[in-house]
C-alpha cells in the first residue's frame, strides 16, 4: 500500500519539471459579478461604485440618474426618463397663499385673513396626466394661485369686519347684513308697568298682564328699533307715548 501513496510536494520547486501549479478561482455563477464587481469567495461578489445585490446588479439610489458601467467597468451617468404621468414641481406664482406637495396633489392654504375667490381657505390641486389642474376660483386668468381679502356685498359699515364666509361681523350696538343698523337698548323700566316684554333687538312686543290695559285701551303694543331708538308704530318715539299698563276699572278703563 505504501507504494500506492500519492506523491506530495511542499512548494512549486518540488513539482516535477513541466508541471505548473494549480490556481483555484472563486465561482459566483455563470454570469459572475455585474458592474465591475469582483468574485472574492464562492457566490460572494465585492461590489464597486455603490452597487449592491448578490451579483452587484442593484444600482445606487439616485432619483436623478442611474449609474451603469461600460465594458471597462467605468461608471457612466444615464438620465432616467421621467414618467409622463408625473407632474413637475409647481412654479406658478402665489399670492397670499402657501403650497405643500403630497405625491401628485398640492394642498393650498390661504394666509390669515385671506380667502379664495370662490370662498374658503384650503384647496386641493390634482395632477392629471402630467399636468396640474387649475380649478376655477383658485387660479387667476393669468395662471397665478391667488388668495384675496374677503369681500362682503354690500360692504360692511360702522366698523364691521368681512369674514371669510362673506358675511359681516358687526361691532357692539350694530346689526344687519352690513352692520347698517344700530341696536336699541332695553326699554327703560320706568316706561313699562304691569306688562311683559318679548321679541328681538329690532322689534319687541309689550303685553299687558291679565286684567290690565294701556290708557289707549290696547292690551299690547309693538315697538320698533330705528337708529338706536324705540318708536311706537305710527306714533313717534317711545318716550313720547304712554305704554304703561293699568288695572282695569282704573281711571275709567273697562
């Protein structure tokens, strides 16, 4: 058996003449490593130029370009073809507005104290087949995205403020669609007796208690607010009229 043992050689110098030393190369599949990568161990590629993947097949993350290599392994920059259905970043003018992009949608908010022409303070602009849609009442005819001061028709009077909803917020003592009317103070108690009072700030009703009447014989009387003063319909200011209620059979009342 000893004669059948294979010869062993310590170094290349120990090899018989004419025999070259054996070189073993790692195997990384039929296609090997891509994009200049090197197979350093069986099925293990060492990638270059920021490529990743088992065979260095995944390019580096770059939204603007994709890196490839030529036959020599030198990286080259190739622009990525843009998606025709994706809208570019908005570049239209903004007037009293702020804009935020969320994928293929724009969220537009008016600055404080401003509204869109159609009303409201928030609008959404959608991307449709690669083009930003321009909803009416949000964009001007010149293509600008415009928020403006609220408009009330008719304009607010007496210091009233026009709200984004297009209505007037009136200061104290004024009311009406344009704050054009002055409120009347509650009627003086000295002018009333034996009666109840109800209604709104523009029109109230004085109602005598049971078995009481006014000197005119009426059981009730409507008073109207006119420019901050109560008036008795057809009879002038309330202060010039006796609207107190008296017990019946008093002073000849029935």
